[in-house]
């Protein structure tokens, strides 16, 4: 394997690590039944459940789920138009929080890509705070960077700083943000189809429960990616008339590692009808898995998104988490650098076919719905199975 490919396979893990010891059996059932549901993505934490009026045969959910489990491409489906990278370039990567793997890994991927090009690259920790985001952008401007990448940061909360950067001729992009160009002040965003990933998780709930899922949503609304993911889940659950979705239980990134675990167990103990729940990113669910197991609630099943190594190990062992909408976060970083090159070279952005405006600049970031039956071998964070680093090197004229 080429050295650059080895680097692309390196495991990127944040400091959030939790231990659990209760094992539950996860069984995926297939049957024919009427199902469907509806819910609200409001910030209410009320325990009242709502059921929808939609109806559909369970086989349609099974078909969609099987398709999502086979979504990951086995070959390159990214850009084909070569570009010429600038010789001297400096990039700042700002994480939403370097304590969260999903915030850090795309920036690490971009850093690896920048090193391939001989560019300078600095990583700034946003610490989960809009005030700090703004400070980091201003630091990057003072350091005379050519481009700034913000990972999972809503541009509306740092709009003045983004405008300041653009006035200085700095390219400003986002990643893992699920937003169309210009919506939040970014030139472009690179993300997988987060809504489709959410739909796959919703399908999993319906199929696994045989249309009897009572789902508790735990949502961090600070990030557009989480909102998109949740919308996809709710859209599928609305089709299941015999399923129920609880009103949204809100949390924020700073709750992870502090009070999210205890808040989760308290909520679930007060709502004993819940048999499934989801959290909007893996590091949050990792804390919830530990807390739920310790509280003796490990018969519950949960899902999330990202594909972090620890969460995939939960699925493998049957520790509460049973599915994950996994995508290659490091590929996301390479895709972001590729789009920067195209902007700097005054070339057309790379556009993926058959994707909504919010997701078509993500260069077909590989994703797949993982459960116990289709987990990749090894205890590693999800990575695509093909050599995309080599493909990007070819696009950039590297040997």
C-alpha cells in the first residue's frame, strides 16, 4: 500500500472514550406489516408520543434499508477534471470542537491533503463556542492564510468574521455543514447526503421493530448536519403508522462528557415506552451508551452517525448501539482541499450528479448504513475501501 494511502487509513480518534459492559442481542426481523409515524423536531423534551397517519408495507422499508447497506462505492466516484494546485498556499482548519471526532477528522483529512501539496496548514480548536469560532477566524486572518475551513460550524453565528475574511481575499469553506453555497456565507460546503443517511437510520428503526418502534430523538441543533440527519429519520418514521416518535430532547456539545449521560437515563426512565433512541453524532451516543448500560436499560437499541471506531465496536458487541450512518470523514477533508484548489484556480467546482444543492459539492463522499451484519473487519473508524488518496494525487498532478 502506498504511503499516502496508509496515511488516509490512519485511525483518527478524539479523547472521548467510554467503557460499557452490558451486552444485548440485536436481531433484524423481516415481516409484512402496516407501519408509519410522525414527530416534531422542536426542542421540547415532553414525553408525549405522536403517531402518524401514513401507511406503507414493511417491505418498502426493507428494500430501502438493504439499498442503504449497499450504498458504499467500491471504486472512485469523485471528480475527473484535473486541476493545478497553487504552489504556495496556507490554510487554517477550524474545528467545531477538537474534543469531538466528527469535528476534528475532516480537518485532519484536509491537513493530510495539504501536506501532499506542500501547503501550510494550521488547526484551531473552536471549543464549541461561537465566540471562540470568531476569535479563531480572526487569528487565521492575522496569520495571512489563503483559505479557511470550518468544520460543522453554522456560518450565521460567525457572519461578521466570515465577511472580514472574504474582504481580505480569503476563501472560506465549510464541511459537515449540509448547506448550499452562499446560504451561510460560505463559498461551498462539502458534506455527504446527510438527509439520506438519516432516512436509512429511520428505515432501520422501522424494520428492526417490525413497525413498532417508539423512538426518542436526542438532537444537538447547533449543527446543520444534525438537523439534516434528523429530518431524514423523521421523514421515514412518518410513513410508519404504527410507530411513534417522541418530541425532541435537546442537548449541546458542551453536555458531552458532562451531563448528557445522566440526562439521557433520567429521560428514558421517565418514558418506559421508548424502545429505540438516536443521538445526532457518535461521540454523544458513546456517553449515552455507557450511561444507559450502567442504569440497567441495555435492552434499548440506539443509532447515530459518523462511523467512529468506538461506536462500531458497540454494534459489534451488541452494546446498545445497533446501527450507524457511517461516512468517510477523512475523504471529506480531501474533497474540501480539492474544492479549494478549484476555487483558487478559478475553475468550476466539482459537482456530484443526482444530489440536492446542499450535498452536490461533497464529491460523492462514501457512506453506508452499518449494522452488525455488514460491519467492516477490524476495530477502526469507517474508511472507504478504495484508494481515494491516489485518485486525488492524480487529479492534482502529483507523482
